[in-house]
């Protein structure tokens, strides 16, 4: 079923797809209202090919602006390497080298991404590397000192966005002290709120003060805030803490809904509705077309039944539109 409601809720979904060219399935979803795609290594052959792919994505959107994003953090999380893309230092290396190196790297990254039609980098990582046993953050972080992570994160955000590429700070409210990878299972952070205010939250506060366009939520349980559901699905975390206490009114993006922390515990459509209810704007579904369609279907059904209001959907769509307009013509 395709109607105005389906088209409206499609703007709340970010999709991924396989291969170096736009797939027919992805093109159909974009034509139907999806305004956001994410690239991975599987989509990359060369800078010229990426430019052509971005042109295909924009063509499928029939003139509507598109958010095209990638995880081009540097270090081990760098989707594009080779022709047109320099090897980028890890967050840890940048943290050790200082803010000048951070700005230089952010500027180079923005120039390389803009050249191939990408207008959002899912970076910087704002998690504090406080647990040596963490299997997923580690060297992606600017370091184990919250003040250093905050300063480097803010410098990265300011420089990247001044060069016309949106930044997305992650993973709110902090994935640095977990010993479980949320790609594989659901991590839990037992710390008291005092500790979160001292370690986990300062980098996010600094990024918000620097005007960060977007923040990505973590699929992590935070006992002190909401011990019942992952942060991505928690209204207490997203609306209460991020929106109301920290004052962030930009785009809130979920981490991928195909990660096991979510996929093993929630039906993907229901999880998407709960994320929007929690205050997220943008649901990330990186891989399977059936799950992407299911998320859109579930969101549309939630609007039809009154569970989600049309105004609520429009509010998130307007945040995306404002971000796209802000980054449309940035120059280094």
C-alpha cells in the first residue's frame, strides 16, 4: 500500500543496499519517500563510481534533497580506502595529537566526502574509552579522558560542518564503558547518574554546544536512566535526557536496527515505532529490504491507528529538511 502516509513516514527511515550501483529495491523506496541512505565498503569501488552512485540516488529522489551518509571515522572504521581517499588516523591517534590534527583530519574528510556527493559523516565517536575490555569502541574514541574527548569532538564537529558535511556524534549516552558489542548482544551500564554526568555526558554536551547536526543513540541499557529498554527505545533517554536536559533539537538517528541488541529482542517494525515514540527522528535499517519495508509499513500503520500523530512525523521530517538545507552549500 502506497499513499501519502507511507510517503511521509518513509522520510523517517535511512536505508542501506548492496553493490556499487543503486539497486531497484532501494530506488523504489527512495521514489516512495525515503530521503536518507547509508554507504558501506560494499558500495565502494572508486571515487568516480561513488560520485555516479550518489547521482543515481539523487535521481531516484526526483529532485528532493537526499541525506547520504557513511561511517568514515578513520582507523579501523573507514568505509572508503584507496583512490580518492586518504587513510585517516584513528580517534585515539587524533586525541593524542591534539585539536589541530583533529581539525586537519575533519577538513580533509569533508572535502573527500563532498567530492563524491556525501553530506553526512556518522562521526565523531564521542564515547570515552574508559574500559580496556570494550570490544567495539577502543581506538575509535579520542581517549580515556572525558575533557579530551569533549574538546576533540567539538573541534571535529565544528570543522566538518563548516566544510559542508553534517556531523553525527555517537553513541548517546555513551558506549565507552561496555564490555559487550551491541552488534552481537545488549550491553548494560550499571553506573550511577553522577558517574554518567562526569564521564559519559560531557562530550555530548560539548558537541551540542558546537552545533552538531545529529546524534546517534546507543543500543545500551543505562540502569541509572532507564533500566527497562535500550537507550534507542527509551523516552526517558531520548526526550528526557537528550532533548530536555541537554537541549538538543537536531536530528536524532538510531544505530542500526539490524544489530542483535535490537533484532534479537524486538520485532523490527515495533522497535521502529517505539524509537519514534521515544523521540528519535531517523531509523537506520542498513541491510535487508524486507526489514526496511516492514519498518515503513509499521510506522504508517502507527499513524493510521493514531499511535503516532501526523504532527509527530512532520516534526522529525522537518528536522531532516533543516539539516539538508543547512549543509546544502557549505564550503571549506
